[in-house]
C-alpha cells in the first residue's frame, strides 16, 4: 500500500465529523499514513483487557483510544470552526492556511 501525504499532523486540534463520536474535539495522538487512520484524545474509546506485566502495573479492563479513518476528522480553525486546509507559499516557507478565512494554522 502506498503512503499518502496528509495535511493533518500530530498535536493538531481536530473535530470528528462522522461516526459515533460526531462533534467531539481532541488533539491528534498518532497518524498511520499507510492505513489512513488516526487516533484522537478522548475519541473512539474502546475497552481492552490488559495483562498485568509488573508488580506496579494494573491489569484488568481499561479504556483506551482506538484508531479510526482520517476522513472522519477535520482541522479546527480558531475563528471558523471545522475547516479544510490549504497551503500558501510565504517566502521560502509553505504554510497551512484555513480555506474559509485564509488565516495561518
């Protein structure tokens, strides 16, 4: 499978636009570009049985974030809300901008 380049990056504030957690906001924890999946804090929580590894670790059932399709999230602009991203060439730098207001993100 070919690795696709996405405009989203780790630590970007995004909003879920589809699925069971529609409307929730969070920061991106991890992006898997080859599978087209993303993990967002506090979104798509699933229960997982964890084995006790050490004396200090707790075993049992824990809730963790699970990956979901990157197409189900949109970047959040501070002025506009969820928006699509574009690029502008600023001198010798390539800057991500909001498609609605044109502000740098």
